[in-house]
């Protein structure tokens, strides 16, 4: 099996997060969620981090951790909300759900370099997002997804 690699246009921060995930994973199929420690991350990444938990009974994802940039984007605290509650009326929600499903089913990192519709203005905004699967217990199925996302247009990034 080929090792997942990020494309050349991925920013250094995404490369750092992927390398950190690989180090946590070691020889295991997946790293355990118990290994996630936000104090391991450079401070510049903390606003962009999020952790989602898959709730099988509801076929949904709940935000368990969200960096401060998400509070600015959504205008409220989003921890405890589902992805559907956050992005019900946006192509970003449809795209994110598809990407989450892909990461969950493949148990592999998923990198996106794309456009989303900014809810407030309807503008198309370029972004990058990396989703990394974690299990709840050693050798268990994917249950958590750690993500890092950022707007790649500097004019937008300055506002978030």
C-alpha cells in the first residue's frame, strides 16, 4: 500500500500535522485518541484544530474540540454541536460530510484543497483541510477525526 502524502501545494502546517499523526501512529493501523495532546502542537495551529467524534447511532459527527478561529467564523462556541447543525445550508457541509465519510471508511488521511461557499456572503473561498483518523482504543475502528483547516486566500484569512 502506498503511503499517503500531501501534494506540493499543502502548507507547512499541514505537513507538520501529518508528520505528527504518523509519529503517533507508529506501527499501529491508527493512533489512539488518547495520544491527542494539544500542547504538542505549535501555538499557531491551535486556532485551526478541531476534533470530531462519529456517533454511529445518529450517523453524525459531534464537535468535541474547536480552535478559536471557529468561534470567530461561526460567531459562537461550536463544541458539542453536530456538523449538520453547523453547515446545514452550505455546500461546505455536503463536502465535509463526504470527506468525513471517506476518512472514516478508508482509515487514511484525507486532504482537500478546494473552494467552499462562504455562508455570510456567498463568495467562493479557497481552503485547505486535513482530516486524520483516530481510534478510541488500540486496534479499534475509526471513531475520531482530528482536523486542521485554513482559508488559503490571505484576504479571507486575515478576517478569521
